[in-house]
C-alpha cells in the first residue's frame, strides 16, 4: 500500500500519528458497530461508525461518483479499499490520484476536495490532535 504525503500534510504524517501498514487490514475484531448510517450529499456518500475495543473510532463507507468537499475535526487517515478518486488536500495546489490499496492523511480542522471517479469503498481513522 502506498501512503501519500505532501506539503502541509507531511508534518502530520511524520508526527508519530499511527498510519496504515504495508497492507490494508481486511477485518476489524471486537468492535461495536453503530447501525445508523451517516448520510451525506443526498445519499451519495455514506458511512457507518465502528468503535474499536480501545475506544478508537473508524468509519467504513461508500462514495458514489461525484465531486465533494469534506471537513475534518480531527486528523484523519483515509484508506481507499477499492475505487478511483482524485484529492486536493489542504494547502495544496495539485490534485493527486488515489486508487484502491492507497491511503492519504488529512490534517485536522481543514477542508479537502474529492473527485470520485468510480464507486469507492473507504475506511477512515481518526486521531486526536
């Protein structure tokens, strides 16, 4: 798995915040799943909250093709499990291509843009500042 690090996001990545390993984790054990979906952009983006036994939180979701702007409250690691997207990270001027098996970090309290090219399956992890 490739992890993309660029510009303002490089400091986040290098700050010791946990990030994905060489392979994507394919299952989560001993978790609590919130059944109610988080629904955004008229149903084109959905996710479900997963709370791990250590109290950390992830969301598992799907993005339909389209263009979206997301906001972060905390630092995030977004793993693209399947699909094809382009991202414009905070404080960056160039779009980056991300496909299934890749991931990227986003700083907290920021906005980033996503162009979803194909149905995309993702897992997002959240980290305290």
